C-alpha cells in the first residue's frame, strides 16, 4: 500500500484559502487519492477524491501533481467550521477499506 | 433519511465484561467496517465485511468479534481479552467498490473501568 506524508498541523486565518499537502510517492497508477476530514468527537466525513485530473466539488478542490506523487487539498475560504483533522488516503491494495494515517490538524483563527 | 447509526454514544463497562456496540445502516451498502481511534491518533481497522455472512480481520482484530447476519447490521463485541478497550469506536459503510465514498457513524466512546 502507498504510504502518505502529511504535516502534523497547519494554521489558517478565517476567510483565507488553505492548501493542505500530501505526499504519496509510492502510489500506483490506478490508485485514487481520497480525502476525509474529522471534526472533533465525530466520525470522518468524505471530502473529495481523484485519480489524475484536478477535481472540484462544493467542499473543496483537489490538485494532483502530474507525476501523482503528491496532491493538495484546497479549501478556498476557510471557516471556523473547517477546523478538523484532514486525512489523505490512497486506495488500499487489499480492497476497498480506508487506511488512515495521522492526518493534518487544521486550526482556523478568527 | 439514509444513514449509519451507532449506539450508544457513550458506554461504560467494568473490566472483564464483554460489551457489544451497535452499528446499523439503511443505505443498502454491502460493505461495513469497524475502526478504533485512540486520543490524538488516526483510525485503525478492526474488522470489515464485504457481504452478508462474511467478514475479515483488520489490523487489530485481537480481542474483538463481529457478526454480519443482516446486510444492515454489523455489531462489534469487545471481549474481556481486549487488553486496552477504552477508545472511540467508529463504524462505516460503503457500496463496496474501490473509489466510492464511505459513510461513518458518529462513534461510540467506550470507557472500561
């Protein structure tokens, strides 16, 4: 399975864009990259996923490097409600379960 | 509304007792999963089930047991053999194919005293 590296924590100001990086240099060519986030004392929630092209949805954008060794989750305007732990998760070779690393704790300052 | 429900939200048990955590989904998902989360850590996979009447061990299955007799239900039993059972337990479900979204319950916080 591909290993991921994410910063332990990041800080942002409210209303500013946030770029959350993830390195997944051992990812295989057919593995999607998934992003989930977990708010305090809640279960994780899906944010976005992609394979090669950049992806957009109502929550965020996902920019995937051309060599697929890294990706960046972009929150266009951070709000206080976006304070959470963000997990970058490549597909699991053993099946469809998600393998969570430590994630990035995003703090948003008013 | 469709979703995945875990109950109870908080659970207290005495050491040495078995305890069963409930997980129900009405999303018609084939796959269901149990994860454990310790403070400040990521989630670790305990058991998963791809289809009714079948399940597989995850990374930390020792001291836990599951059943999948119905598509919508995947209860987890924390047995007395689990050495450190106090944790936050999360259940999830998905369609079962790769590249599909997983839906998580709100979790059960188990405290063993």
